[in-house]
């Protein structure tokens, strides 16, 4: 068999590169904080931006971060031997966090 025969040609470059297509350009951009109906907008520096128009998804994300911060605070307080931290509290908060994260992930995949 000769080299070069029966080979698929390489794919052509996509015209436009990073420029979105016509249908994508019609959608709201939720990472700039000015989309129609936006209920959550989060920007951390130049490397992270997130926004959504779904109230349930936004609520689940906010609740997840609040629970994560609460668990972190209780874990930090548990480092001091004079403070007695009940492990049942951490178990309950961990379960609540798991539920909230599950709701956020489930809601984002359902869209």
C-alpha cells in the first residue's frame, strides 16, 4: 500500500475561530452582569465569572457556599481544645451541603 492513499484529509480550519455563530450571539451573556432576568452574578478577578437566570440554581449555589463556609468555621473552631464541637453538627451540615450541591448540579444539567 502506498503512503498517502486511503487516508482521510486533515480537517479544515473553522472559519471565524473564537467568534460565536449567529445563534450563539442571540443568547444572553450571564458572565458580564447585564443579561435579561439575571439573578446571580459572580466574578472573581479575571479568571472566574459565572451568572445564571435560574432562581433555584442560584439559590442552591448560594446555600452551598454558605454551608461550606459554616463547615469551615466549625472545623477551625474545633482546632481549639477548649471548645467542644459535636460531630453530629458536622454530619448534619455535611449532609445538607451534599443535598444543596446535588440540587445545584442537577438543576444545571437539566437546562
